[in-house]
C-alpha cells in the first residue's frame, strides 16, 4: 500500500485553507468528518507564502494547517509548491521565465511558467524541497510527498538552447554522428559546430505546433524538454530523499498528455498519480484506457487518482455537471482499473481567479446540504467499508496494447501521409473494441516484457526502436498473437526510413511488404472484403484514413480491398511464425470489424470475457491473495439485466450475497468477491 498509516482506499483531495480564515477551516474539518474524508493534499501553490523573499522562509501558516489536519485525523499529502514561482523571483532573475514557441519572453504570470533549464529555478526548487522535507519528515500526518503540479509546457530560451546542445552531445558524441542521424544533407542543413544548433520553434524549423521541416531535430527537442522537466522533478526528489527515506514520492500526471514521455518519468515515481478530467461526452472506453495506461506506467502497480472533479470543470468549452451517480460511478471506474485512492480537486471552492467555478466537495454555499456533498459523503462511507480489501490488488490481463510517446511524437510530426492521422485515436479504436467485449487489457511500453500476454497489439507502430522487432519475433515464435497496422515499421528511433520495403524490421514476422500508402479524404472510404467466413467475421466492412498497398510474402490474405485501383489487393493478412501468428491490418477499419476480429482471436487464445454483459456495462477484475474482485459498472441511463451465476457470492458495497438474474440500476456499481 502507499502508506500503512492509512490502510484503506484514500479519500480526499486538494485543500487550500490558506485562502480562508480559521473559522472556515473549522467548518471544513467538521464536514470532512461527515464525508469520511481522510487525506488532504496541501501546499500545492504556496511557494510565494512560504518564501516571501529570496532570503526568508515562513512556515508558520503551513505548520498550523498540518497540525490542525492531524488533530482531526486527516492525513497529509504534502506538495512542494514549485508549480508556480514567486513574483520576486521573476522580477529579480529574468532567466526563470520561459520563452514561448513564437520566441516571446514571458513575464510573471500564470503557472507552469518556469524555464526547466533556469539555474535560478533549479536552485530555489532544491532549497524549498529540502527545507520542507527536513521540517516535516517526521510529522505523524505525512503519508506522501507531491512534487510540483502537472508538469508540462516547453521553453525555447537561450538557457534551453545551451542545455539542448549538451543533451545532444551526450546522445550523439560527435557532430558527424548527429548530422547522420538527423539527415542534415537534406536542404543543406549540415552543422559544423554545436552552437549552430537552435531550438526548433516558429523562428526556425517549426510552425503550427506539430509541423516541421526536420522531424529529427523536432523529435529530439521533445525528448530533451521531457528530460529537462524530469531533471527538475529529480532535483526535488533527491533533496526530499536526503531527509525522508520511507515516504513515497509522486507528481500528478495527466493521462495521454502529449508533451512528456510518461513511461520514462514513471521509473522515477514511487507511485504513479494522475488527474482524470473527462468531458461529459468522452467515451467511457477512453477513460478506461487512460486508467489502464497510468497503471501500465509501472507494469501494473496500483496508482493514485490524485484529482477529479466532484461536479463540473471550469476550463472546457461547455462545463456540464456530472449527473447524479456519475461521480460515484467514475470514481469506482478508477478503482476498478487499479486506483488505490479517490481524490478531488478541490475540497472547497475558491472564490476568485480562474478556478472559482471548478467543482468542489464544499460548494460556495458553504454547507453540507447540497447534492454534490451528499454524493461525496455517501461515497466516502462506502470506501471506508471496503477497508483494505482492494489495496495493492492487481489486474491479470492476457491482452495488451503497446503505447509509446516517442512513437506518438514521430507519427504526429511526420510530413504526411495524412493530417487526420492521430496516434491516440487509432490506439483507442483497438482498446474500445476489447472494452466492448469485456476483455481486460493492459497498456504497456515498448520496453515491457511480453511473456505474460497471449495477445499483443501495436497500432501505428511507425517507429521501431532497437530490440522491439526481435522481442515481437520471440513473442510470436513462443505462440503469441501479434497485431500491428498500417504506417508501422517505417522508421528507426531517429525518424530515418528503414529501406528495403515497409514494414522494415517487422517485415519478417508479418510476412508482407508494403509498396505505397494511400491517404483517403475526409468521408472517403474503402472496404475490407472477407475472403471467407471466419467466426465472428463475414462479408464486407468499411475502412478509412489510410490504405497500405501490400503484397504477401507468405502471409495468408484474410481480406482484400473492395474498390479503387488496388481492389483485390491484400488488406488484412496473418502470418504463421513459429508457434504463433502475426496480423497486419493495412487500413483503419470500422468497429464492427475490430470487434469481430478480436473476438475471434481472444476465443482462439482462451481469453474470455469476464462476464456476458450488455453494451454500456463495464466489467473488470482485481486480484489479491487468491481472491478476485469483479467490478460491474453500468454506464447506461437505464437499468441493466445481468446473469451472475447460480452460486451466491458476496457483494462488497451492500454486504449482501448475489446470484442469478440481477438488475443493476442506471449508473450503478457492484463489486463481487470470489
């Protein structure tokens, strides 16, 4: 568990009593008891209050806050407050603020406004992290450290340019190696000295965010900025560890956030935590996929749900309320996928600035007689009853989808073949198909070992890193089933094309080669025509986006294109390789095809749905100490009929045994123990 001082699913969230008077905090503590709130994240944005000047620190207010929380049996997740630097720092040390994508020097304001390469920022984050750790390391309320807040954003200043050159020298050793890796012979871009290299932004190689003349430099700059921000995190991490050896340290991630390589970051987080903010129309399967991705960052280790809103967000175009039951349902969805905490932003609504209309457990009215508070209190009571049954339980999936941030960057920096190609969307199509089949699925990195899986899917695996193709071949030879798709196996880790025919290093295991890639216009479709009836697959299915024109080199042709000049060419193939098989899906097919294909393959591999359930009912399972806990979540707006089997089994939320035909209410949740 995260900390044995709090041996249950943690319940609480971000709390900012420095914005209020003592009387208000007393009222908050009274209401926390009513809702069974037992943990508060404090000090997230208090740097300016703790360090009012370069020379002075004042912990009086923070001491009082932490002591009062402890006096009311509220545990503390203590943040380092470095997500926004103080005004005096920006005024005295201009190097601390960023230069934006368009080359403009930022002034003080906002947050995430600190340059990751700034010597000033690094100096003072180290100092404040150390002072906090030294002061509070033995406080009995402390259960976790929370560094900064939602790292993100790039900088293009001179300090970053200098640091980028140092980073490049470590990566390539010589300027000749860099020129070769970046293919700088194109457009006469050869570099003769390191100081000729400048950050790729709107003043140099890029425009429009992900449009670039040189993919290699843009790809490396994303790697560098992710590493630079990670270095800032590690400066604080190491300083805390000097004083606090046993308390777990984290920082809150943001799901599929594009700018940071979270698999690389996760190696340095003791526990992954993340902030879940779906829109009211976000597909349920997308949220489930993102939970699975956060779980996969540390190979299945349970994670912290650090933030969610109890009611509504404030920063989307249309900030709809969570309907009755949805907050509870989505909270249990997080737990079902591996969360050991349920926490909110925020516990009390602020009254000023840009988040005053962001939801909170305690609304502006200031008392407990609200729908939101009642729902939060009911959830708090339930989580207390669950105790430690679920803590540190794991999900034993036999299917996995490979996700890679560097591959994502390379795909979306590519100058073609289609502006409509979005890596995350294509990954989600495959996850959604398995979700609809109620097949548990892990999201894994390219570094993950594949031995525990029977089915591995790598959609749009455009970039093949060293060792990945060999890992896939070994997996398939042992009997595994591997699936990849169009626009895969094209380039190496430097975004240089692997010559000799696509899909490059995957060509051997797939038994095909691709000659051309056709980009379809918006609304344009082709068809996948099945060559025979195969289990859940028969007839014709639509496909869109891209169509690879492929040739078989031993692979069986399962489906052909139905139209255009490449009508009759292979569109779906399977290659027997050792004891297993490797599939190639040469276009982006509709959901009916994917569900049919994956249903067949899962059945062949003995990967069974956890429960036969109607559409909109999500089923997942956590395992611990020989027991299984099956979560059934009804995302529909009407009740769902379920067949639970003849043997009565305990349902944890009601304490009653369940069996036979059961009606699960709209937005309802069940947790069945086996």
